[in-house]
C-alpha cells in the first residue's frame, strides 16, 4: 500500500536511430568531407535542411573608388587602399571571424582590435553616406 508502483519502462516503443553519412549540400561540390552522425530515422531527410539553416553568409560592405577617396582614406597613412581591400576581402571570405582574419592578414603588426576598428568605422561611414544619399 505505501510503496510506490514500479515504473513501466517499455510502455512506448523505442525510437529507431540510424548512423548515417552526412554530406552538407551548402559546401562546395569538390569538397569530399563526409561526416557520420546518429540521426533519428524519421528525421533523416530533414537533417540537411537543418544544416543549411545554420549556414549563413554575412553581407560585407563593398565600396567604389569614389567612396574610398571621399570617406575611407586614412589620415594617418597607416591604412592604405591595398590593406583596406585585403581586410574587406578577408572579412567577406571568413565571415568576420576576427581571429582567423588576423591570422591571415598580411601585416602582423595590426592587432585584432585595429582590424575591427578599421572595418567597423569604414562600414559605419559607408552606411551613413548611403543613408544620406537615399534621403536626398
């Protein structure tokens, strides 16, 4: 009477799982990376959609020669056009992963904070200029 009833473990059937190779369709075609993962049998067709939803590309600003001359030229002379172009290309390629951008940046004398400051100040100047242009 005062004792708990024994828990019924086998009340529902177990959910089947499968160990499947996962090829993410968002990766380049020539990439031969093949990952294995346990996936519920009823969700194996939707798993690629789940991976694709996680793969987001960041939109990096682009600028013209006129915008660079008018807005982005560095008065200190530390940032040249070539360095700025390289920074923006790396930011786009590496999705603003700053530690990796710093690792691949050709001039190691720039700390990560300087790279961030240059990118975000340039992006803010471009955004302000383009918003003003849209209002006119």
